[in-house]
C-alpha cells in the first residue's frame, strides 16, 4: 500500500504552486465574490441548526420527534429536487440560479424567525418553511459545482475548490459558535432572522458574478424537455464508471457515517463520555480538521487524484469505531480531527475530478446525480438506526454503521478510479 500511496501523492509536473499564488486568486473579481458569498451564507447556515433545535423544543408541542419532523421536511426536498436542480443549472446562468436559491432560502429563514418572534411558531408551519429551504438547497449545489470552473482556469481549479471549501469550513465553525451566543442572548427568532439576512447578502454578492465566457454555456443546449435532460445527464453519468463507483459506495458510506454522527454519537456521548460538552468538542475537532484538510488539498497535486482520495477516505470513519469501543475522549477527538482532514482532502479532489472530466454543459446534471446519491439514502438510515440500536444495542449498532461507512475503501478495487489522471482530457471541452 505504501507504493500505491506514494504514486497517488506524486506531484504532477508543472503544478507546483505557493500559498500566495492560491490566495492571489481571491483578487479575481468573480472568484473572490463567490468565495465571499459562500462565507457569508454558511456563516448563517451554521447558526440555523442550533436556533431551530432550541426554538422547536421550546414551543408548545415541541419534542425530539417534532424536531425530527422539521428536519425531515428539509431533507426530503433536498433529495427529491436535486436532479431537477441539475437540469436547471445546465440550462440557465448558474450564478443567477444561485441568486434565486439563496434569496428563497433567506426569505424562508426570515419567515421562520418572524414566527418565533411573534409567538406564532408551530411545527407544521416550520416544517413547511423547512421544505422551502430544502428545495432551495437542491437548486443551489449542482449550480455551485458547475460555476467554479466558469470562474477559474484549469490550472486554478483545484485551488479554487479549496478556497470555496475553506470559506465554507471556517464560516461553519464561526457560525456554530455565533449561533449559541445568539440563541442564549436574543433567542432563536432573532438568530434565524440573522441567518435569513446572511442568505440575502450572499445572493446580492452572487448577482455580480460573471463567468469567463460571454454567455452561459447552458444556453447552447438544444431545447428539449426536463425528462430528456435528465436522461441525457444520466447517460453522461453512467458513461464514467469511476463516477458511478464512487457515488454508489459513497451513498452507502454516508448512510453509516450520518447515522453514527447524527444519532448514535450523541447517544453514546451521553451514556459513556459525559454528555453534550464532550460531544461538542468532538464535533468541533472534526470541523478544525476539515479546515486543515482544505489547506492540504490545495497544496497536493497528485497524478492520480481519486487514488489518493480513496486511500484517505476510510479515515473518515475511524472516530465511529472509536465511539463504539469507546476509546478515551482525547483519542476520539484526535481521530475526529484526522477524519475532518480526510473528508476535505477527498472532497476537493473529487470536485476537481468531476469538473475536469465532465463536459461543462452536463456538469451540473452529473453533479446532481452525485448529490442525489449522497442524500437519497440518508433519511432512511436516520430513521432506521434508532430501532436498530434498540434491537441490538447502541454499541453493536455503531459497529454496523462503521461497517457501512467503511465500504468507500472498495473504490480502490476499480482500475478507473485508481487510474484517473489529473487534468482535463483532450476530448473534454473547457467551460468557455
């Protein structure tokens, strides 16, 4: 395995960059605006989970089940509409679509904040607004994947993906801390209102983003129906076996990882580790590791990016095994940090591989199938893991989720995954 790792990490010729080269990209008007918009938006998004959780639990009829219902209302349209988001993003100006999505999400969060502030918040109303926000998310992320190569050159692409993720990770950490402060000091209503304002501010920034070409590549597509667009996107998706392999394995892996972290992790922390405080330290450590992971991913230029990504991916589930044991808290915190590093090394390399190897006029649809695979099974896993833990015990259930999370390592068995070369192939047109 050491020989394989060395080959995966070997630098591509001509790819040496320095930090100042990467940071200088922020001076480019459109990429700088995109990175700033993601920071502002995710800053608010980091506030929302804390504000919503404590807000729902405090209203009449509020309960863990009620909170689960509201979260389900957000998760379902994210999975249901992400494919249509991909079609839309390949058809229209992606930056403009992101403006619409951020604006709709902002209005939904402002409305939720107003319900809390006026004392009119109910679980059904919050669930309806969560569904609106989830739909906006489904429109946003396929467009984001397609927009990055429209504002950065091929040589800048991996660094640009890193800068976007770096802004996202830092903003998420700051937003989570700010969310706790706002909920305690002014209440969940004002916290959600602030979140809504950040979405609107991000939308305003995105209004000024322009792609490098004169017009969006999507307008050159022949006119056809949505289902035909989806079929064309599916054909492009399945024509790349390395994409299908990673997405299928990641879909299974995400079920295990999310079930462990979102449900079983807090339960185990309460029973074995001391409760919410230690769990917050574990989650924060993962976030800090993700920040470092972006910085690492911006430095490395592997000849075979998915080989390296598949080697580091199993590190993401090591803290799940540590929770099952459970190991002492410092060991879990350390493994969570390494998992965060691995998560964003994988993420940056994966995004870049898609953007370099999928034609620009189909990129958002292929990305949408990727997002659909990542999201579709997670709600089922979240619903099933509780009864599973009741049937076989929490510790055994965590080991099951660890097994599911570890299947991503099977990607190393596929020669297309191992052999995919860095850079844009000659037969894949540039976005402009």
